[in-house]
C-alpha cells in the first residue's frame, strides 16, 4: 500500500515538472517586475494578507 502511494506520488511530481517546462520553440521574453501602483498593492499584497488573517481567525473561532 505504501509502495503504491510512493510510486503514485513520484509519477505525479514527474508529470508536474514535465508540464511546467516552457515550450522550446516560443520566445519567452523578459519578465518585468510588478509596478507598485495603488491597485496592484491592494490586489497583490493587502487582499491576500487580509484573507490569510480572516482564515486564521475563522479556524480559531471554529475550534472553540
């Protein structure tokens, strides 16, 4: 049972790595850093932090 689960996990990781590779015939370009505008700060920094805090609060409240 454990051996089958190990083999399945290994194959899952190999598949994920193979699918995550960039295609070789397409130019990828150079990634640019995120501009720090007010909208980007709210969407990419503030909202995820609020969601994590609310999740932690919800889990603690649910345990009691």
